[in-house]
C-alpha cells in the first residue's frame, strides 16, 4: 500500500490550527478574542477547567500564533502530562495536557494519523472514527446476530480483549507499523515524539493515542478476517467479537490469536471465552438484545462507594469519579423508560 508523504505542512496551516483550537474547547468561532466576561461560568465541552476555558477564549489569537511558530520552526517538545486515576468501570490512569499540547496532539491525529491510517482499517474496526464508535459497534453486533440466526441453527461467539491494552503497546513495533504507512520524515518525527512521551505503552486521554491504538491491532484484524476466515467480526479498541457456527473453529482461532498477539507483545485477558448463541454476554455494556445491562448494578455500586467514603476508606475524589462514570449510563437508562 502507498506510503503517504507531505503531511507535516497540514498541521501548521493556520486554518487547521484554528479548527483544532476551537474543537478541543468547543469555542464559538465568532467569539470575540479579547473581550470575555470573567464571571462567565460556561465550561467547555472538552475542557472542563474554568480558568483554562477563560484563558482559551481570551488569548485565542496568542495561542494560535504561538502554536503556528512552534510548528513551522520545528521547535515543538511535548509538555508534561497531568495524570489522575478513575475507578469506574475499572481503575485506570487518565492523562490531560496543557492547551498547546492538546491542540498539537489534535492536529497530529487529524492531519497526519487519520489520512495515513484510515484507508487501511477494516470497516468493523469502530473505535475513534467518525460516524462509528460504540453505536456502530452495537449495530454490527445486532447485524451479525440476525445473519447468524438466519444462516445457522446454532452458533458460537468468541469474546476476547487484550489485557492492559494501552499500557502494553510496544513503542518500537508501533513505530515500525507507522513507517510502513508514512514516508514524511517530519511527520514521523513528531508522531514518534508523542509516542516516546509516554513512559510505557500509550496513555489514555490523548486523541493521537486513541488513533494509534486502533491502528496497532490492524494487522490482527486482517489476520482474523483473511487467515482465520471469520466473516462476522467486530472490534472496539481491544474488545473483539467473532461469530462462527463451529465451536472447534473458534477454539482454534483463540489459540491463533494468542500466538499472533505474542508477536505484538500483548496477551489476551483471562476472561476471554467462547459463548453459545443462547448464552448471555455483554459487548460495550449491552447484552445480545442490545439492552444495557450495567444499570442494574449502578445504584448498588454507588451506594457501596458512599459507604466506603463515609467510613473513610476512600477519598472524595474516588467517590466523585464513581458518580461521574455512571452518570451518563443512568441518564441513558432513564431516558429509555
């Protein structure tokens, strides 16, 4: 497949910088650059810190000019990460960055990684892509169930995911994969700098890292589709579903996937297993009928966390993380009633 060049120039295009700046803060493009009311309490969609929101709006022209000069002079160095822990649905480390780093990260993802990576991805790799996401993942799941119900009397589903996926991504393997897709040396340098700024694997919370993660398993996608002959297959990041009429074939696939992942320095989660079509399983928080299954446990888990907080076994931050993680799920369930 053709390697892409001449990509770096797109990330210091002033229009592209302004678009990225507006997108990361959800800022109105027509907003006056300097005159912003200090008492304005609006919190941007993607930038929740009020002081950062105010600074983004007030100093928009200054930030854009600074980012342009940094990129055009090839002087960009990745800034420090702010790291914090969330506890639901499981404990994970998330990162955030300053405004300049966030904008440049966005530019690299949109104007270097997406043009180079998207053409080689399979259709049913649904994470971090426009018009796809969890909704598309559920739609593919439902489509495959309908087709299998018509085609087979009974069938099986291999549900698997990678253990500690983001933290286990190997930098050198990822760079080799990118070199096969990108020939622009300046574009590769800034992408490699972003990769190396992660101590181990890739941090969660960066747009570029999300795109790199969906690309890292692209060879596995093609292996499953072409070599293992799995027609009905969908993946969201490291969560995978394989449908087939033969349990023995899926057992064979399971072993082959394990062998393939060893070469990628990854391991399957121990919870990975094969289900019969009559069994219940979840994918992206929904059961085979497409209904949410987590909401039944949400109130119980929040109550348990509240008890732990009241008995001083966890801090307020942990308690708030639990509530925020489940808030959207509760709202979705209530809206469906």
